[in-house]
């Protein structure tokens, strides 16, 4: 049974990435029912439960290496994996502290080491702010047998790195998402739970936290005020829908952001907040019942398009603009820095909803067909690749060295934790010392202390006189 090892931003309770993984697996299984899947995940337990696959943790490098060595094909993607918003540390490849580009570049490097074919599957490239990131991205693509990109902007940025290999622009796998009857039933339950008048239009809102070159307080205040105007003009009910709910970071906690923005809107009777993460199919089915979707999250826009529902995008990243351009919907887009234009542009988009829907229905089949190309290319690579004879001793040597590196990283991590604990204790003692010194100074400055000092002096003098 051929094994395909897939790595991406999985296990993070993110609807968009869950949709990517689900559609990749489903589309491959539709073509071949004899495939076995292993997934690199940031939470293997969640990934196993959701997708009925084997799963290993991204931080367990020796397990990743063993899975790559046993795989028939390695797939990295999809999603916007090659960007450096948070920088890059090239020395973290094959190390447990990898992050960003070095996370997703780990699998191509291992695949190259063990002679296993690797495909970059409908990935996004950019932004790439540093020359180091551009060169690392170029190198990773060069290690792979084939690659597909989800949009034209990604191809342009990839070529700017100097990469001159073959690649194909396809589309995000989620354009192939299929909604089930169970999804529709769950959607009906959600709509029954909210106090929404069927006579009023229902508009879904998908936001995400963002602070790159902009104040979150400023843009959320501005957006809330603009949404208030929209409600006053249309009597629409806004349904805030989270795509990720992880309290570990503001960037991954859509629910907290939705509640914060919703709380700033005066017309609160028209506001509804979904407080649980839905399955991708459920969210797409929910968007199918909406008059429009206002989306920051890229996959909120894609699910809206899949549902045939007009979308108005708030672009926080070039990938959002790229998607809207695919459907010739540039006029239905604003950025976080131009929210002063939000009300006027949204009003114009609202007036031409039927036109927007027609544009989506014209372009959607093209994107769906391009998404299908990812599956075709992956299966062709799996079936056509001639496995090279592996030097057993060399493989064992590489795996052993990786295990040794992993043990060294574990020891280093333990030392760092010990140092951090000692520093915390030292800070606590320093703070306690400062408190005691402050109390001592306060005592020494008090009237009682001064009187006591005088009494001590008087006692010495009396003792001295009596001694004579």
C-alpha cells in the first residue's frame, strides 16, 4: 500500500488548513483507494481524530525522518507556507526549534537525503522580505521533483528568487471542497439558534488579528464603525465566524477578536457571534445561506466563492488581493490601511450582488479544474517515480545522526528551561530585596524610629553617667 507523507500547517484548529488537508486526502482517495496517509502535524492527536490518518509531531525530527524514509511520496502543502513575516533562522533545519520556512523546508531536505520524490502542493510564496528567505525558498523548490503554486503572484515572487525550474500555477485545493448532507443539517441547527429575522439579510464576517505595520486598536475601531453604518443602511444581521480558535496567540484567536469587534458595534441586536470552530463543509454550507461574506481570512473568501455567495474582502496580505483578481473582483476589496473607503466600496458591492454572483459562477469552474491538477500531478509523480536503491548503511547513519541531534536539542531545551527558572527565582529574590529595603527605609524615616533612636542615645548617656 503506497504511503504519502503530507506536511503543512496542520493540527492548529484552523478551518482553512483543515479544509486543505481534507481536500488533498479526499481528492487523492477518489483516484486511488489503496493509499495510506501520514501527516506531520502540530497536534497529531487532533489530526488523527479528524482525518483518520497516521500522524507525527512536527517537532519530533527523528520521527519525521523515519516517516520520510518509509514514504513513497512526500507532499508539502498547501497553504501560504513560504513567507517570512516572523523572520527566518536557517540553522534550525532538522532542529526541533524550526519555524516558518525552515519548518516546511525540513521535509524536502529529508526527502532529498533519502531519495524520496517530493512535491510542493499548491503552495503560496510571499511576502519574502529578506534575501536569506528568498535564497532558502529557491533552494527548497530546487530540491523537489515537482511543484505547483496556488496563484500567479506566488509564481512571480518565486521567479524573483532566481528559481528557474519547472512549476505550474494551479489553484488552492479547497476549491475542490464538497459539502455533505450532514454539513447542511449542522448549518440549519446553527441558524435556528440565532435570533435572526429571515426577512433581514444575513451577512457573514470573518476576521483575523493583524498588527503588521498597523495598530489593531485603530483598525478594529474603524471597522466596527463602518459595519455599524452598513447595518443602519441595510438592516443586515452580521454573523461573525471564527476560522481559528487557539488562545495561545492573538493571531490564532479569532473568537476573541470577533467578540471584541462585535462589542464595539452599537446596533448589537443585529450581531451574532459563532463561538465554536465548524468543519470546513459546515462553514461553506453556512456561507451558502448568506447574502454576502465580508472576509479577511483567505479561506473565508474561497468558501464563499465555493458557495456562490458574493464576497467583499479586507486584504491584510497580498494573497487575498491575488484571489480577488482571479475573479475580477478587485473593486470588492479594501485594505486595513484604507478602511476609510470601506463603507463606500461595500455599499457599491452590496448594490451589485447579483452581478458579483454571476462573475463567481463564471470563474469558479476554472479554479476548480485547476485545483484538480494538483491531484493529477501528485499521482503522476507517485506512479512514475523510479525508486533509487538506498544504501542501507548510509540511511541508518543519517537516522542515527538525526536522533543524536534531537537528543542534543532536548538537552539544550532543558538547560534553557533551567536557566529561565533560575532567572525567575533571581528576579523574585531581587524584587523581595527591593521590597525589604523600601520597608527598612520607611521604618528608618518614621517618627517612631527616630524617637527610638533618641531613646537609645539617652539610655547610653544615662548608663554612662551612672557608671561614673
